C-alpha cells in the first residue's frame, strides 16, 4: 500500500514544483528576446560606428565602417548569464514535469497490480506473487526511486539559476543566498556519504544506496585485479 501511494505523492510534489518553476520561467525567457530597436536609435548607432571608424590615410579622410552583420547580431545577442539562467530553469522544469509524468505512469502500473484480484485465496496469492515478481524483474521500485532523484536534480538546477540571477543583479543578496545554498548542499553531501562509511547510519536514500553499490563494485573490481596480479606474479616466479 505504501508503494501504491508513493508515486502519487511524488507526482503531486512534482506538479507543485513545476508550478513554481513556471512562474519563474515566465519572467526569465523574455530576457532571451532582443530588445525592440527604435529606427532613430538605429540610425544614430550607424552614424556613431561610422564616426568611430573615421581615419586619415595618405592625406585623405576616409571612413571604414565596421558595421557588419556579425556586429549587429552580437549587439542584439543576450548576455551569457541570461542564457545560463534559462538553461538551468527550463532544464529544472523539464525534470520536474518528467517526474510528474513518470509518477502517474507508475501509479497506473500499481493500480493494475492491485486490480482483478478475486477468487480463491490460493489463486489470488499466486496472481499477486506473479505480479510482484514482474514488478521486481522489471525494476519498478528503481523507477519509483528515480522519481525523487529527478525532483532533486530539478531543485539543484533551480537553485543554480537563482544564484546566477542574483549575482547578475546584486552581489550582497547573492552572497547571502549562496551561503544558504552552500549549507543546504553541505547537508545533502553529508547525508549522502555518511551511510557509505558508517554502517549504522540511518540516512538511507536511493542515491546513497546507488553510491554505496558503486563503491562496493569498485572495491570488488580492485580486489579481483589485485588478486589476479598476485597470481600472475606468483606463477611468473615459479
């Protein structure tokens, strides 16, 4: 029953997070659009460029206007921080929406797992066991765990874009916000790595379990490689 409600809970959380991200993205994507150029201002800019390129060659006055299409496009190009801001926020929105969709799909799978269970107790038990084996075989529990990881990645990208925005506007506010984000990341890193090095640490999460398995596989591969090297060296000596 807990597994049946968990994807729905993730989908609700992802929907709320997506709503918040949409409100921010509505304000950020217009920054990518080039500003409307006033015709009078464009003429003045052309004259300014021509005057800036005015020079004397061989006793004659000449101008070499440097108003090329590349210069015009570079002038109307968005700042780099605006590009990165929209990259992080729209990526976060896509991840949160993906988490919501995956949560709803998994909820449908679990609904089918619980439906159609009628008849004798032995027949129902066999059907439930067969469906449970299918859920375990096709890694449904891993997909459920991946939903929370998608939400966390979306949160990290949102915070990164928020810091980019604040550093572009006000360093003092950005410094305080960066300190708070650093404390959050420090807490997340501690809870991620502590279960790997401390056996009785209860801070278990899908990402810490995956990281623990990765280190175990890496240690096992290292031990096998070391054992093979010892065997090869011993055989070579003999």
